[in-house]
C-alpha cells in the first residue's frame, strides 16, 4: 500500500518569522503558580492523612469499648 500522492505533496508548515522562543518561557509567574499548586496539594495531603488516621483511631476505640462491655440481652 503506497501513500496517497496528495499526502506526499502537502507542504509542511514552516515556523512563523515573528515567533520568539524567549517569550514562551513561563517566567516567574509560572514558577509562582506551580509552587502554589504544589503547596496546596501537599497541605491537602497532610490534612487528609490526619483525618483518615483520626477516623481509624476512633473506630479502634469504639471496637475496644464494645469488646469490654458485656453483651446485653
């Protein structure tokens, strides 16, 4: 199977002469934005781990209290 002659003759786009690769960098604003997103993510993870641990400990404490109480008829 050979490629279509139409595809073979399609020119590839050339870069625009007004394109300046130095303008495309994220700069300080991009660094600050990524830093803030990372900071918020880390704080959320720490908070979630604390909440999960608290729920687990409460469940274990309730199980221990239920095991100490005599069964009620």
